């Protein structure tokens, strides 16, 4: 952040050099309508009302970005079951969002293991923000697959919103961006 009162000479000189190159100073990446599948995993005792609320919050979040939630599925919080749901969802969507019944604690947990079992890769796990630090970014056949942190069940803005916005605008998201 630069306040208008003063800035280091080096920062001003760097800005002047960039401006002199003649390229665009800013770029706006518009949101692109995406079709999205959401998979929610279950453990015993997890109430359907929580899953229903999560669906509603996710759908509202996607609608605000010009996207459509075209499918929602629920399965056991088991790697094989989730991997099958992911593979099934990939055919007719641009992106898959996964709300796990429990937080993703490491790369060997159910959600990352299911993404790998479905033929995908894990691009990044974790995010230095709170809320949102347990976000997982994977990819299968060029399509993003997000393991969402628990805070994404809430309508409040969190770290996953920033990643989701970039993906919807077709702006690459990698380790450095996160």
C-alpha cells in the first residue's frame, strides 16, 4: 500500500519504468460463466440441514459470480466413494467443489486422496489466511477441483472466495498467487 504522502524513490522509479514500457497499466479479467458440481461428504451424525444450508450458501456464492451449480451430490467421507463421485461429475462441468465432512488436515486425507484416485493432481494445499487456511487446489483433465475449507459453509467472505474468483475469471492460480 502506498499512501500519497510519500513513497520510496526506488518504488517510484520502478513504477515510472513500467509505465514507460507502453503496455496496459491494469487489466480487468471478467468472470466467465462456469458450470459447477458440488460434492459433499458425510460422516455419521452430520445433519442434512447442514448439508442443505451448505448447498444454498455455495449456490448463492456461485450465482454472484455468474456461475451455475448444476449438480450436487452427497456421499460417504470415504476415498473410493468420493473418487467415484468426482469422476462422474467431471463430464459435464467446468469445476468441482468439494465440501468435506471433516477438515483436510494433510495431503493424505480423504479429499486429496480421492482427487488423486480420480486421476487428478494436487497443485496446492493450504493458504496463509484465516478463515480459509485449509483450502486444497487440485486439477483433473485441466478442470479445477477445490477441496473447500470449513469456513466456506458460511456466506462470509473467506480465502476460498479469492481463489474461486480467479478461477471463474480464468486467471491462473498457483502457489505464488495463493
